[in-house]
């Protein structure tokens, strides 16, 4: 079905009439990619696509970007998650597409770099979405956001403002097209998808004529490992899945939206879908089904923290402090018995008074204001440490303490330390000697974190914890620093230690005056620790 309209009418007509090839030199075809016909022809000003991996959407976006620059005389900004991803995208995908198609080569002007392509009279900019400065230096008529859920949403919003001047010049443009593997519900691409017309790919059963979209697990026979009709349960062949049609769910919406999953792909067998479902559930939902997903293991909800509340009195010995740095400092104080104080303050003097009061081991976030933390680390050498997050590429461990001239510095792998703390919450290895009222803001901070899967260069996927854009997370990170500082309080750095009676007597003055601790109270605390006697060593 080759359209007879001219090239300028739509990217679909252009692709078919000029026999455009992909980056591998193969003709772009629609026999197996029937579901891409409508999206190629779709010129809606606002588009959003929730999709799985490896379906040809990036090739579609590149071709449409080049077509827009040439025939609509539009400057196009094409964003990717980071500057390094831009290189790994343009070099192996964009440039080979141009090289495989003589027509594109004719369009390309003198400016032809990794980040900027001169196409006809206009330009296509390739930019990373973690660089605020890159977003304020250019303007365009069309914004294409690739991998929205792996991008910095604040920077993406800045890029949207770069359309304003161009829209005054060309009011018929001002396009914003976004697509991504989703992450969690109601965030990223899923948030915008909910406002779209929500097109689903409907297929018709050749036996009972039931027409509906393919869904998991309703359309899978796990014993025979085949696709089936969700109504009559007869086997559904590849041809049936191939020749579906897009059906709008939310009529009247101004945003054109598509949901694509791998079950729609005629070349993907049911066996592959089943195998994916037996692995990591988040990867399965995000990258196979093209759906947002979050489980209890990927977030810290209210119940997880309230289950860790323990009213036991705390002897306040071997104290650790964690401090999230900022104009307002967020502080978590506790020991192996539990967290017994949390607060926020503008005063470093109050924090230093608590360091002295508890003779505490302290870890302070170095950023964004490292001056005072560094001074405290020098003043309380061996007790106060300045913290930096690093990615543990060499698998050396979760936490690494500096040595020599770096002895005042501690580094941790961000994902691994959060994983550790969350698992200890779930196992009730961390307790709170506080009331629910004391913890309301603390609980709210933790609720903003979620665990996601990030796909980096060469398709390598790794877990990463993110904070919902615009939300605060200060008590959560102060807890991370407290947990690291706690390592320095353990005997031999290995296990929870029950203090001796002599030690308890020596430390008595640091118990606040408004509290009394009886021998029975202390025995109860000690017995609780002895019963648990867990290893807290960070390996």
C-alpha cells in the first residue's frame, strides 16, 4: 500500500516512494511493522509513545526529524538521556542512515557534526537531557524527546521553552513528540500518556471474531507456548497479530498517544514473552510489555517504616549521625538499637553540639556546600567524614573509606547503599525509637524514591534509584549517611555489639535529662539486640 501523494505530504509517503533504508542498509518495510504505518503518517503537534525495546521507533523518529527539517523547514531538537548516549546514538544509527540513503546525503550541508546536522535550510540538533546549559542556547520548531523516563525532566521542560520564539515565527509548528520505555506509574511518559487519546493495537480472532488488544497473560497459553484469543482460547497465528488496527480509547484528547508492546510483533514468539516474564518483573513490564511498573521491593511505603517503629528506650551509646547538606541541614541520629532523633536545622552550631554531645561518628554529604563539612572533618579527624557518591564499576564494595590524605573522605555506590537500607527496613533490621508523629515528614521523603532500570550505552541495563521530580528526599539520604557512619561504631566493624554495664554507666551523661533508663529497660534493649545478633558489615 504505497501512497500516491507527493513526498511533502507525509513522511510515510516519502519513505515508501524513495525506498529509504535503515542503518543496516535494509529497506524500511511495513509488512512486519504494520503497526508503524499510522505513526509514520501521524503529524499531530503533540505525540507520546509508551513502548518496549527494539521496535524501530528511533529509526522512525530520525526519518521524521530529517523530513521535518527538509520539507517543513523546521529546526529540530532531538534529545537523549546524556551526552555520552548522544554519541552512542548518532554514530551507529543516525550517520549510517544518512550514509545508506543518497537522498539524505544530498540534503546534508556543510555543518555535519555529532551534535548538529545541517539538513536543507535548517538544522537537527542532538542534545543530552542532563545538560541545562545546552538547553538554553538554541531554539527550534520541533522537540523530539527520546527515552523520556531516563532523562532529566527539569531539562526537558527547559527545552520546551526553546519552542516559544520559533512558534511566533511559525505558529503552525511547535511540535513536541515524546517516547520512551516507561518506568513507574504516573511519572515520565506514563503521566503524559494518561492525557493522550491512548491508542491500542486491536487484532481480530479469525475463529470467534472477538476484537481486542493483546495483553499479558490473557493472550498467552503457557503450556503450549503460543498466543491465543482471550475469549475462545484458540491459537492466534502471526498473521492475525500482524494486521491489527489502532483504536482510540480516549476520544477528544488533543495528544496523540500510542501504546506498543512486544506481543504485537509478529516476529516475537510467545516463548520469548514467557521467558521474559520469569525474569526481573520491572524489566519485563518496562522493556517487553511497554508498561510502567513498581513493586513493594522498589519503593519504601508508609507501612514498611511504621512496621519498624519500636518504643524501646535507647541508651544512646555508639552513636552515628547522617547529615544531608543544604541551606537547611537534615539530620538522622541513631545507633545499632535504632534511630532516636531526626530534625532539620539551619545551624551548623547545633549539629556540632550534637557531635560533641553524643561523641558521634558522622557522615556528611559533601554537596552542594562542601566548605563546613570539610572543616568539621579536619576538626574531628577520624570521627567526621565527608561523603561522595560513586558508581562501583569494579565491584569493590558498597562503601569505601579513604586512606592517607583521603582519610576524611568516604565514598559509596548510590544504588547499592539504598538497596541495603531498603532491605534492612523490609527485614526490620533498622528500628525507630520514635513516634509516628515524629516520622511523618521522614515517611513522606522516603515515599518519593523509587527503583528504576536505566539502559545505558550498548544496551547495558542497571538499577538506579530516582526521586520523583520536584519532590523532597532529604531524610532518606540523611538515613543513607547515618547508615554509613554506623559502620564506624561497630566493634571490629562486623556485628551489633551489646554494650557492657561499665560502658553504659560511662555513657550515662549523654542521655537527655528528661529521660530515665532503668536496669530493666536496658536489659530489654540488650536482649532484643542479642536475639537479633545480626551482622551489619557492609561488604
